[in-house]
């Protein structure tokens, strides 16, 4: 059972780890009841053909013994016995194959495909006699005892009802032929068996629901465990913050190193600064190689002055470039006209300076 502090539902990772250890919702009662009911129904459906086949085989083998009674030896009798038993062995094999198939099917329906060796690993705790004594009075043992008593009560009720319904059959047994008596008994047994199997399936489904609830309770986590798991999967928030800070600083350094290549710096004039690079021989459109606000904008302006890069005040264009164009991206076509005026002004300014 979950401890009082375990109030949170299990996370997907916790469930996956538990599944890897073989901790899945599984009811042995359900698997066993499905096997029992399936075998009962199949045997009833194919009982007569199987019995006819077995009767024909046995009749043939006994006829062979009668024909070869003078040549009987240990080896020949053994061979005839093996041939006679092969028919019975085939029936038994079919029944076991059906039980195996429906057993696998019932387990897959409960928890899907799963292969793990964790559940069969030796554990020293299992050898502890104190733990074994405690388990004698555990809640699971009491629930298991309740299930067995419930099944015993179901058997008693079904037997009583079926026998009461067939009292006329028992009264007529003395005057029946062997075949009629066998057929009547088989019908009685089948009536008891399929009803008992069906009720066992119902008990198994209830047991599966209990096992699923029990597992959910056992897998519950504390709030601290959920936080710790989140930190492990997502990374420590402090470490992630430090990494992002280093990435921003590295990006800022590269950006500042690119400012000397700028053709012009467009400003707000004090709040924003955007550095544009334009090479008509290599570029299809001007590229934003640096941008920033406030202190970063001031640093871009200072670097521009140090390297004699023209600074042009155009608040609407500066704000639009800052908001709409990513770093190291070319300006969009709808801004060509505005930027072209700035570039033309810069080129005109440079010609005047050279002249």
C-alpha cells in the first residue's frame, strides 16, 4: 500500500521501470478461469467426434490383438499398447495445447507482451522468516483467502442448483442403458462446469481490477520524487539556466565581432540598434548581422563609431528590423524599399567622404 506521503500518481517513467521489473497488473485467477472455461467449451463441442475416433481406434487395436493372439510377445503387445495410447495422447495433447494458447491469450490481454527475468531473480529478503511470518497476516493473503472462499461458495451453489434440477435423472439411472447414463452424466457435468467457469471469469475480472488498483497504489510517488524525476529527465533548472546564459553570452560575442563588417547601423536612436551588411556581389539582400536594445544597442553604436561605420537614425525601420528579422537572416522583400533608401544614403555619404 502507498504511504501517507505518497499522494501523486505514478509518472510514465515510474510505470515503465516497474514494467521492466515485471510489476504489471496480473490476475492468476482470471488466466486460470479463462483456461478452464475454454477447455470445457472445446471439449463439449468436440467430445462426441473425439470419442467416436477413440472408440474406432481402440476397436481396431483390440481386433488386431485377437487376430494375432498366437504371435503375442512382450514387444508386440507393447507396440499395440503404444498404438492404442496414441489416440488418447492426441486428445490430451490437444487439450494441453488449447490450455496453453488460452493461457497466453489471457495474460497478453491483461498486460501485453512482456519478457523479463527480474521476477525470478533470487532475493535474500524472500528467505527472511520474519517477513514470511508477517506475510501470513498481510492484506493480500486475506484477499486471497476471501477469493477462495467465494469460489467454494460458488461451487456449492451451482452443485445444489444443478443436482436439484436433475433429480428426475438420478431417479431413472437404474433403468437407463449405459450409453444413456453416460450421456446424462456428461450433460450434468457440462452444465456444472460451464456455469462454474463463467462465474470464475467474473471473479477473475474483479480480481484483475483489484490487482490493477493495488499496483497503482504501490507505484504512487511523493511530491519530492516527482520533482527529482523531473529534474533528472529535464535537467537541473539551475544548470540549464547557466547553459542558456553561456549560450547567450557566446552568441553576443560573435554578434559583436560581426559589427565591424556592417555596412550601416540603423538606430532608434537610443533604444534599438540594428547592424546591416550588404555585398551586392555576394548577397541577394542585406543581412542583419547584429541587433540589440538598450545597453547592447549602445555597444553596437560604440563599435560602429570605432570602425567608422555609418549610423543612421530611423526609428520605425530600426524597430521593425529588430522585431521582424532574425539574426543572420536577410531582410524580407517587403522591407527592400526602406532599406534601399538607407543603403543609397550610405553610398552617397561614402562618395562625398572620398571626394
